[in-house]
C-alpha cells in the first residue's frame, strides 16, 4: 500500500494530498461511509467551508479534487488535534 511521492510541497498541500490519497484508497477497497480525521486545521476548514480564495491556489487544486469526491460519496472530513489523534500521529512519524 505504501508509496513515495518525490516532490517538495508546503505542509498544507502535503496534508491535502494525504487526505485525497485516503479518499482514493477507501473508494478502492469499498470502505464507505467514512469520516477522515486530520490534524491540519486550515486544510480541513478549507475543505468544509469551501473558501473561494483557496480554489485559485495550489492548495485549491487539491481541495477541488477532494470536494469532487465528497460531493459523490458518503465521506466527511473533520479536524482532530494531534493530542486527540495520537495513533494516527504515531503512524505518520
């Protein structure tokens, strides 16, 4: 399952790409409905509030793809602080 992306991204874009990859994975294995938790507050707020300015940025391109999937499937994205989401944070390190 693991794969490597060789590129240089801002932390926000990296977190958004991670959310998009999770969406593609859960769709592929049929694990729906699902709630995706992320500690990237700005990214989650951008996805859930659909800030118009974000759609015209590098981050916006990834968010647009995420929103496209969210509009079609029973998937939600919510914020979970690192303190609350220690298992996921431990896996990411």
